[in-house]
């Protein structure tokens, strides 16, 4: 995972009339120490209006106030009364008047890609001017960083924006946890997003007597910082029929704050174990958590109570399973039930059952929700309201006692699987959230290795002395043998080759809510939000959240050989999309275009950036499945203007229109040489501005250059399609 700490405010705003704050400057706050309010709501509104252009259609203003962590802020939200909908939102510090956040949402999305009017350089000037205006006092402490972003997608719903990111520097050392992001519209230079993350009153350790990088490397190698585990990738498409996989990966351990080494003490940075938490594995303490030995199983399958392909259990059977485990009070009535696919195992379905009392208006509202796997009969989850006045609040269970209660529940509900888990004592969210509520996360182990996103989560009400929430995540997968993997040292060396240790300040959040800044050596991210924190355990290649190798990513390119070309702007956009990367940072604009290059560029520009390493056979299959390629063309063949027109018209699903006979004509001298089956395509491509044609000759048989293809692709995506008429993907 990314080793940088990204601090984001997740705030729920309570809405008050604007005049409350404009007159009194005092109100209820969350927390023991109210923040000082020095500006009114009206003043906050005017600050935003003075620095940002709020679209005139957003006429309805609502305001809110929040005091969190001793910081008071106003939330200002402008919305449209009429259609089309949309909003302009801002957050202003009520003490300093500093604008913290601005965002715009214009709905519905545009129906086609729009060629940006501004260049990247022009957009950067706009962003920099805004930064100078709003945060001049911080500007000398920030540096604009050029991020290697993943490919921009030229789909039909995403406005084109340029993204700029500044990070904070303290004592000449980067502090990536603080900084500023600005998104500028390529259409008109409007600020689409502005986000300032700047924490005041932090104590930064002086960079004196820091350990040498060689010492930090030695500590990193010897800790160890990487952990071998099974990783279940996120599903890119929940409707996909492709089976899920359990990948063997090396990943930075959660124990050491993203691989951080304290630069002053030379010790790994840890959050510390939870007070009272049991460090040993529950029911599986004899299984090694290190590198597997040959005695371990070659393949593991998941246990189940009913793994046959018999008919799914009925709702009534699911209800009886729940009642054997959870005491359903007599005043709760089963009011809802549904059968839906399990998001983790789409080939299986889960019964969702909902009990509650008649009405929350007549007293305390109580509920119990439960889930049962319809195939296996497994009790996979439940949640319930905490009983009111059901215990002595002055004498809640200790964490150790709450853990004992939780494990007793698991031994009763999942006796076999409980033997295959261990308590995660390092998970921040797994700690006790208060004296009255205790959370526990048990990680699934296979071959002694943890399995990502698999295990059991429980919440114990320490006052009522009962489990009030339980959830089982247990993917039904095969797990390959971990015998033929890189050694830990090999994996660490490959990891650090790509991400060497660098010195920076890092913000550490402790479980008691306190925070501090540490001077640390951490794996470098190059300020790249897409950098991988995992390695394929067999090849050592970086892997992303979707299980794709980094070599399969389409990354943005800034081509160096296109200045002055007629299609310079379009080629630059294709570079941002990660397309036409055959020559790295060179584009070769005058080179003849091949079928293979065009089809690959079409795939990447349309959103398949992670498939840049598709084989020729895969490219051909996808192109034929989508009806882009209907002719008998080889991937190495050159493309003429007539063929390019057909590809582009098919891309936007307008072939039916192009095939209508007798309605098309073009004003070119050589129009008579256009083949009858190409005329409609060329006419549409020319009329829609897709083809770049100079002079009076269309030259349908002329071989297309790479520059002409980039121009055509960008302008194809810019075609304004009829309402509800979507591109064919």
C-alpha cells in the first residue's frame, strides 16, 4: 500500500440557518474545547465569492458548521433549483478565514469528450496564480511536483481536467502528508477542485544526528518490512464472469507504518500493540507465519457446511439458522428478506433478513439484521441495536474479557474456521473504539499466511456484555502452493530497487487519537499516487489493487518530438491517455500507422489502460467482438483514410447511419474514386470533424500517419452523440 500518510477530513455537517453564525459567533461544538470563531457565515460566503466563480445557475445556498478536533469550519453549498442538477461546495476555516476545500459537480455529465482549449502550461499558470492568491503564506514551504499519472480516459462522461499537486517541505525535507491539490478545467480554466491539507501547530523533529541511509537500509532489510500473503484483488467489473484469484504477494506490513524507519533512533516506527490484546493466534498458534516449508499443503480449498450443488435453502430455513444463534426478542418482527448474490463470491447467494419493532416513534427503535449463505447454510453476519440500559456503564468489560466473549461466540458459530484465524493486533481499526464498544478483527490464514480481506470482524458491547455485530468474509477460492516464491531478501531487494528509501516527515496517528510527526526513512513514492506497494511473490513485479502487473499499466507520456505538428494538442492528449507509447517519450508523428497500433490505442484511450500488454490475438479478438474490425486486415498492415473512417465511425456506434445509401456526398475533387461502401463513413468522419483533410482532395487510399490517427481518435471522442446514445465499448 502507499506508504505516505494521506490525511483526509471526513466530516458530516449539521445545517444551521446562516444568521445563527452571523450574529452570535457561538454555537454547540463537538469536543471538549470549542474552537474560536472570528468570521461570520456571511463573511465566509463572500470569501468564496471573491476567489472563485460560482455558476449563476446555482442559486440555492445552504450553510453548515462543524467543530472537529478543535477546528471550526463552515460548509457552504450552492445547488441548482432547476435541471440540470449540480452543485458548488466550499469549506472555510471559521477562525482564520482560510478556504480549505472547493469542489464542483456539474450534472449530468457531458455526452462527449471535449478537446481542451487550454494547454497544460496555461492551466498550470492558472493554478499557480490561485495558490499565490490564497496561500501565499505557505507558498515558500511548498513545491509543485510532477506526478506520473495513469492514463487519462477519453470516455463519454469525464470532463477533461488538469491536475496539479504541491507538497509541503519543512527544513528542506518533504512532508507529503500536507499539501495542496488544484484541478483546472481544460475547457475554460475554471477551478474544479481545490483542497488544502495543512496541519498547524505540529512539532517537527530537527534533522540533526540522523542515521545514515545505509543504516536505515540495514534496519529495513532486517526487520523485515515485507510480508508474504495471499491477496484477493479488487474486482474491476462485478459482473465479470472471470474467476477471482488468490495471488501470492509481498506487501508492506501494517506493523511498521508503511515501512518507516525512525531517522533519529534507527528503529522501525510502530503504533504499539493494543492494550490487553492477545498477541498469540487464536486456535492456530502452532502454524508458522513465515516462509512456508515443503510440509505445507500444495493447494487449499475453503471449508463449508454444505458444499454440494443441492438446491439453495429457503428463507424459512435461513430464519431457523439465525434463531439458533441469535436470540430474537419477541417484540421484533421479520419485516424484510431478500436473496442476492454475495459480492465476494458472485456465484453464491445470501439471504438478508431484517427484524425490527413496529415503530421508532413509540419508543426505542430496535433491530436485528442477519445474513445466511443460501448455498452452504453459513451464518455469515448480523448486526443489532445496542440494548438501552442493559448494563452497568460504570463497570464495562475489559478488553481482555471482551475478547474472551468474542472468541466464545466464534467458537460456537464458526468452530472450524476459528482454528484458521489469528487476532490482528496491529490493525488500527481493530482496536477498542471506546470503553463501552470493543472491535476485533481476526485474519484468515492459509498455509500460515494471511489472506487479504478475509476473516472475521466482531463488535462487543462491553456494557451489555454481548456481541452486537459479526461479519464473515471468506472467499471460496483455491490457494496455490507458496513453495516457489522469492525469498524475503530477494523480494526486499527488488522492492527497494524500485522504491529506495528517502528521508521525509511522516504524520503518525496513534490509537488514542493523538498524532505526532516523525522524521523517517520510507520507501520513495516519487509523489505518485499510483505507485504499487505490492510485488508478485514469484516474479517480483509490482502488482496493483486489481491484480494487474505494473508493466500492464498505461502511464501518461509527454512526447518530445511533436512541437509544431498540426495535431500537437491531440497527440499530447493521447499521451496523457497512455496511448501510442511504442516509442516511449517519442511519438514519430509522420510514421505510417498500422492496424495494430490503432486498435491498441483505441482500447487504451477508451479505458483499458491496464491491458496495454495484450497479445496480438487478444487485440484481434476484442476488435472483432466490438465490430471495430470487420475486414481481413493484418495487425501489421497500414491504414488508409477510408479504413480509418470506418474504425472511427464504428467506435461511436454510427455504422448503421454510414451504411444508408444515396444520401451522402462530399465536396472533394476526387469524390468519384471513393468506393460506394466507404462513402457514408468518409462523409460522416469528415462532417463530424474526425478527419483532418487539407485542400480539395480526400485521397481515400492515402496511408494515414500516426499524427492523423491521434487527431482522428481525439475528435471521434469529441463527437456530441444524441441523447441516450452511448458509445459501444
